[in-house]
């Protein structure tokens, strides 16, 4: 079955059901999709964490429809009444000072890299053309040429060179290696607070705080890629919040667009993002009114704290139940909140085989790196549906 086939949703959430009256959606319905043949599937991946609020959340759909009746897309040459409000509200939500809206997660990361280099030359005094950015092995920050230049995944790199210089790769979770890699030319350290594509790898306790300390001591920026881990996925607004750590820049995306359209942003310190001057960076559709209208509704949903609480409570249930499968088909379970990576016991099914078997049971999941499964259920999922998905996993991998 092709991903493109998952286009027809539950009837009450379908794209053909527009009307001006409020629609009451029963808890958990946003976790389901229906294929073109009418078979229902429990989405245990939230479309790669882009659907934290489920499929077609009524508040997000209403925000999009309301904006479609006014102005939708404009180039950056025009001002509109949604952009300033979106930037202010996102800054207030994240406790930052400045917002640079873009479209995709990769665009946000590329923008943060550009800003870090410019800051290094103009503020830190690194000689022009020599700045370095430290990244972690097994990272995933996107698929543009510059980003795959510092990937350690050969699938992402093979036959895409020559690669962009200026990056130093160190082992994730190794503070000593990070400190040793910092030099006078280092502009920034770019990290995922939890490595998603690598298998939902949670770093050792204290690692992120030590990385922050090392950056402070050397006058280096800390950039947190929260595109997958942020916006309540791990039980806090940002995954760095678990260690009470603040980054200089954050990249956000995926769930920021509510699963309706692409929207990303770099948020952070004014003295860092402020190195960009008019005409030096931009995007035709970045910060367009349609995206901003939906993004503002996402911000409103997150500001209540409800989804952080749901991720924490249901996440505890998820990890407790998955933990019971260790030694019975699973070798290890990792993660935070409603996000988990599971290593299937060697000798059992491959991750691909397990994913296909789960699809046959009506549960959508994703493999990575051979024998690892990743799950990220929508934060609107009910405990009953969560258990249904876990039962399916147990039925596929139990030995």
C-alpha cells in the first residue's frame, strides 16, 4: 500500500465535509485515517510527528478556512495582519525574543546555520570563511545538500556530493568529545535534544546541560533542532525543557503547521537572529497569512498546556506497557512522552517486516535502521486506541 493512498479520512473529518457549523469530534478520532478502499488505520506515527493534534483537528481546519476567505498566499513584499501576531505569540510561547518564519524544517535548519555563521563573523570575530559548526553523529536535520553534508547516514549521502565544508561531527551524548571539538573557529553546536530518525535516542542525563555549559564557556551558540521533539511531543513544550536548558536558537516545524500545511520557524535571541538585515535572507512563502493563521491556532492549543499533560500521562502508560515487552520480542525501548523507539530482538522480524505486519493489523508505524520501530501517536489519541496499537505491536513481535 502506498503512502499516497492514505488520502481519504474518516467521514466526519473528510475534505468534503466543509460547512459553517461547529463539528464535535469524539476524542481519539483524529488518530485514524482511511485508505481509498475504505480500510481504517490507526496512525501511530502522526505523519512523522507533523500531526501532534491529529488529522484535521476542527480548530485548525476552522482557522485555515477562515483565512482562505480573506487572503491566503502573498510574497514577502507584502505585509499582512497575521505575521506580526504569529511572531509575537510564538515568541511568547517559547520564551524567545525573535522569530524567523519559513516553510519546511530543512529551511529552518538551513536558516539557523546561515545565522550562526554570520553571527560568528560579525559578533564573535571568527575570520571570514572559516567558521565551523559541530553536529552529532546519527543526526537527522533534513535532506538538503548542505544538511546531508554532515550526515553520517550513507543512504542520505551517497551520490549527492561534493559536500558543503565547515562541519565537525562528534558522537551524540559524549560531552568530552564535544568539548574537544570546540575551537576558536566554532560558531555553534547543533543538536537534537532527542534523536528521532536515529531511533528516538534520548541522551544521557545531564548531557544537554553540559553541552550548554561548554558552549557558554567557549562563546559558542547552542542550536536545538526541536522540529520533531518540540511542541509537546515529549511531554514538555520543548524537549530541552526536561533538563531546564535554554538554547540560543531553536528550529521548529512539522506540528507547527498543524498537519494542514508546511510551516517552520527559527526562534531565539534577538542579538543572534538580529544579525540578518533586510535583503540578506528570506522566503517567498515563509510567514504567509494562511500558514500564520493556522500556526496561531497551534500556539493557542499549546498555550493551554493540555497537550503537554496528555503527552506526559499517556506517554507514561505507553512506556510502561512497551517495557513489559522487553525480553518478549523487544530488546530495548527508549523515548519520552508519546514518542518511542523500540529495538526488535535480534533474530526476530526486521523493522520493515514488523511495519508491514502492523499495517496488516490496521496500525501505521515506521522502521528505521534495520530492526528499530518508531512510534509517535497523535497527542489527541485516546488511551483505548493507544492500547489497541500497543496490542498490535505485541501481537507482531512477541516471542
